[in-house]
C-alpha cells in the first residue's frame, strides 16, 4: 500500500544507530577516503614529473597518471554517493546559507 512520501522521508532522516560497529565504520571510511585522496595526489605528482620530463616516455607517463587520477576521482565520488545513500556516512549539518 502506498502511504505517500512522508514514509520515505522518515526512513531517510531517522538517526543512525550508534554503537561499536558504527564508530569503527566511521574510522574505516575516513581512512579510506584519505587514502584515496593521497593516491590522487600521488598520481597528480607523477603526471607533473612526466610533464617536466617531456618526450615520448614522459608523455606516456603523464597520460597514464592523469587517467588513473580521473578514474580514482570518479570512483571516490560514486563511493561517497553510495555511502551516503546506504547510511554509512551522514551529513554534518554545515550550511552556508543563512536560515530565517
């Protein structure tokens, strides 16, 4: 039976369970995101080195590094979207717009 959109909103806004697993999951998620961001910067540095070297080998290195950087960035974005939908992460409530 369709009960309207309020039921869906209640499910999406209910508080997450607090427990040992949730705290561990938060730490794991933080470390995972930091590790992926570090890898993105490593590949960016590798691309800069390839750019400075020049030539065929440098161009290939730069292309491969930038390709991996883009792949990791897209995968991180998709992962964060899915983690938010599954409730693994939650917004912190930070809002730039003033409320009235």
